[in-house]
C-alpha cells in the first residue's frame, strides 16, 4: 500500500512540474515580443538662469518651440527614453546649411547639442528637430530663427 501511495505522489509531482515548466515556457515566449513594447520619451533642455548664470536641466512639453535670434545659438537637449536606437533629423536636408546636430543618434537616455548659425538674410527661417525611431517620429521641436 505504501508503494502505491508513493507512486501516486510521484505522479502528482511529475504532473505539477510538467505544468509548471509549460507555463514558464509559454510566458517566456509570449511575453518577449518586442513589437508589444511601449516606448516612452521625455525631452528637456539646458537653460541658463538669467540672474545667477547657473545652468539647469528643464523638462519641456510637446508644444515647446525653440525661438532663435538672428545671431544664432547653441542649445543642449536631453531625453529620457527607452527607445533603443533614436536619431535626430532636421525637417529638410537643406536645413544642414543653418542647423547642426551632434551627436545625431543615441540609445535610450541621452543628450544632443544643436547649433543654429547666424541668419544673414532678412527672411525668417523655420525647421524642426525630429526624434525618430524605426522610421517613426516620436517628438518634434520646432525651430524658428528671426
């Protein structure tokens, strides 16, 4: 009688372990789908306090516009993100004549710098900086120079 109880317990344990292994494997293969991953991005800029001259990082909202004077400017942007391979592109390829971005790419959290060259014309210039991952724009920063 003891041997039949032992066999029953052993069968139950074997069945339990088999089910447990199956559940773990299903979870591993079904939960590891990169296409279901939710990407996030938060942007910010380094500003200089006009009273103290101290530089500080400030988060920006999606309606942020970088408004430049005719003389140009250099600005440091940062992003908090889980985008694995993002890049920064200007709106048009011809914008590289007056906007320079470096580095133009990164992984997850990062920082990039943008230089807007002085405007020797009397016309206003406009463009945008686009944060792109997988061909999709995740954030846009309009750039205006008077």
